[in-house]
C-alpha cells in the first residue's frame, strides 16, 4: 500500500449508489484500487430533501460505508446523519452544521497524518476548502454550466474556487473557456471514458425481456430523460415513422421530483410522447444490465436539444458497442463525425437513421470499438493520477495513459 499518498475528500451532488456510474465513481474507484485513500461525500443532510434516497439511507448519526474496490483501499462513502441537518437558507446554522460535518469527515477518515486534497465537483462545496484545511484543491467541471444563471452566492463560490484551485479539470474545452481570471487552456481536459470490457461483454448477454418484446428497428437511448432532450424532435420523428421504435432507458423527470410538473410546457410535450405507441420508456436499469440494452438496439441516439453543450457520459459507451450512432449537432461530438452521424431536425434525423439501418453509417463497428477502447476509464484514471502526483509531490504512480490529451491539456502550467 502506498502510504505517502494524500487523503482525497471528494464532494459531489450525486449519490454514490446510482444505477449507471458517472465519471466520479469510475475515477475514484480506480484511484482507491491503486492506493489513494478516498472519502466521497454529498454534504450534510438537508431538511428539504427528506424524500430523497440520501435522507432514507442516513441514520441519526454520522457514519461511513466502505465500498470495496478490489485493491489497496476502499472508497469511504459518507453517510451523514439526520441529526443537525441543513436549512434551506444560508446562515449561521448552516455554517455550524457544515463545520461539524467536516470534523466528522476528517476525524473518522483518520486523515490527520496525511496531506489533504479537497476535490470538488460543484462550487457549493467551497466552504470545505477552509473547513478541512485543504493542502490542495481540485475543481472538476463536468458540465457546461452558465455561471451567470446561478444565484449570487453560488457564483461567488465559483469565482473563489477558480482563483484558489491548484488544479482545474474540465470534461471538454467549452467548459473551461469562460472561467474567471484565466484564459483558454486554463484547465486540463479529461473527457468521459468507457468501461470498455463491460460494454463489449454485453454482446454475449441475452436481449432483456422488456426490450425483446419491442419490434425492430429499435432506436436506443440510455441516460436521464430530462430537459436536455429535444422532446418535440423525438415526437415529430416518431409520428412520421411509426415503424421506428424509440427506446429510452433511465430515470425520467427533473431533479428529485422525477416529474415535469414544474414545467407545464415541457410536460405537454412529455405527455404527447407517452401517447405515441412507438416511444417506449423502460425505466431505470442496473448498470450491469445496460450493455445488453445497448447491443439489443439497432441504432443508438443522442437526441439532445440544440441548447445542450455538454459532453455525454454515454458517448464512448455507445461507440464501444459498435452500433451506429446518430447525434445532435453539438460542439463536443463534431470531432467524431467519422464515427457518428450528426443531424439537425426531423428530416436529417430520419435520413441518418435510414442510412444507419442500411449499413451506411459513418465508420464501421470495428472502427467505433477501436476508438472507444482508447478512451477506457483506466486510461483516464492514469492521466488523473499523474496530474495528482505531480501536484502533490507524491511518489509518482507507475501508470501510463494512452488517452490523447487535447491542446488545452498540453498547454497548462496552472498556478496555485
């Protein structure tokens, strides 16, 4: 075990136990497997989140869950107690609760004999930089947030975090362009990856029963069904081509309400989709089941709204299946037009789907899988591990990365 490695306190908004893993579970599981001590937290309990899984899982007092990784360290997943919850408004009470929570984290993680990395995925966790007396700060920007749309308090924390961070990581270039105080190239770029072997193995699994009952051709989508999807586009394409069956795997709705009731105009489009006989919502599946659903579809889709500017977590998962992919015309997928068909509007979408079904999609199954294999999460973790080793002066891990760094990643000489 590498005892000289710093303690990582990772803070994110999403619970650790989700049906389909996101970047943070992939990265921190692998870092812990390689000997990095990791504590993962979503912050204290909050009174207004009493219907949430976080509230239900928590006991009265603070505790940890050990998530074994098959390596040197387990990930310690924070289970904050329902005693001393946050209120909705910021103030002295919430500051007190956060301070007590930080004391629990640092004491129970036995981290006092190590240097400390505060690894933040959201600026709302900025106070923990001070509360944990962090030696190093990492800010991981995983979505193309528009800070101007945030409340003033969150915007201030975002600016402070950018100014303080020793290492800023972004999932794509467009997520780092407007960071206050630094110009283009001011963040290292770490795109989402893929657990290639898991997706590849899905080809050998039987077609899931609920999918097998749906006629072909099947146009698949995995992930949260929420505001980023272009509901009118999907509805128009589905109405015009009743022979195409659209399959959606994942939770539906906004936030923790899992509904669209707060957005009446979106709910009307949602209700229309649910009335179409060739649009199927199969619900949430365990992450181990998803590869079988990918392989059970004929075309995989990214039917996002034109306003969506993120980097889809599922992108390389789709390519790893070898299936043809049709996507919205987004900035972060345009470099992959040799493997992915881009489409604007129902006419282009239907034409691209027809070409894919006829075997005339960009690339080939072999080329798509070859591209995805180079983007495996093990490669991503090696890149991140080397950055953390260089930042902290820890013994540099003997892991190499086959990921291809972008110009922004190569140009950074980031300041503390």
